[in-house]
């Protein structure tokens, strides 16, 4: 990586992304402003069409991933720097990753449940998250399978790259507090993760926020091995989508 790294940071933008706090903040803002612009500019086109609406969200997330990738290139880094490296394969290592992903899955569910309890205590009403945007999957196996494919790419993989690996690493580089930078990065990333699920309603925002907090802690505790979180997220997405599919039965 040495030669590519030196070549990248010799560019003006590459240097600024490594050293300039305002460029680092700008990179974070750019990732989310592009997605926000795509969703807002197409809002009138997706009214009454939940499938198209979901597709637009996926497209926005893909653009976010492209910008994250571009930032890595400019910094002279690779996906390995976010925790997406591949070790030499062995069944023992694969089993270890699988078992750790099950542990993270359970911890994320606990975070989700804690969010439910917190919100219920605040509102005094045990409301549910608004999942009406997935009604098109009810009793529709084809749409379930197509949605799962998209969700695994954009949500399971994409959200872990963006809201865990990218946000936690970039926020921790801002120099907010040398002692608590990682803790602050985890908390802020979980807040952002909750807020982007605003269409799930207040309950959904808090639930996903606490789930993101659990996933962020696991990202750091398991030495930024992002595949563990991606698999755990995939388990949760599978359960959620199957629930939506079975909702009409």
C-alpha cells in the first residue's frame, strides 16, 4: 500500500483529508447531502409507490458508498482500513466469524428491545415502529426475494460500511476529544443511524439508534472486523423482511 498511499496523499485533496478537519467534516457532510438530495428531489415521483420509494433509497445508499470509496482512494487507503479485509480462509476462522456474528446479532436485538422500552416509558404508549413502507411484500414471495437481495447489498453491507466503519472512523479523526473520541464517534454514529430511519416513526428512530449503539460498540470491541457486523445485520434484515412477508397471514 506504501506507493499508492504516497501517491494519493501527494494530491492536494488527499493531503487535506488527512490533515484538515474542515475537509474531514466536508467529506462526512457530502456523503449524507448527496443521499438527502436524491431522496428529496424524487419525493414527488414516489408518492403512492412504495417499491419505487424503496428503490430510490437504495440508489441513494449506493451513491453514499461510491463517495466513501472515493474518499478511501484519495486518502491512499483501501476497504481493509474500514475492516473489510480478507484473511486466508479456514473453516475454523469461518466458524469463529459465524459465532461472533450470532453474538452481535443477539446484542443488537437487545439494543433494539432497550430502545423499545425507553420509548415506551417516555411516551407511556407501547407503539410500534411504522413499517408500512414494506406492505408491498405481504404474501408476495417474489417481492420478498427481490427485496432481500437489495437489502443484503444496501442495508446489511451498505449501512455497516457507512454508519459503522465510515462514520466511526471519520468522526474519531476529528480530534473532538483525544480520550473519548471513540466513545463520541460511536454515540454520534448511532444517533445518525437512528435519525435516518425517520420514516419508521419515533419508536423506530429510538429502536434503531440503540441497535446502532450496540453494533458500534461491537465494531470497536471486535477490532473493526466489519464482516461480523454485516452478517449480524443480515440476520436481522432477514427476520424483518420475512415478518413483513408473513404479515398478511
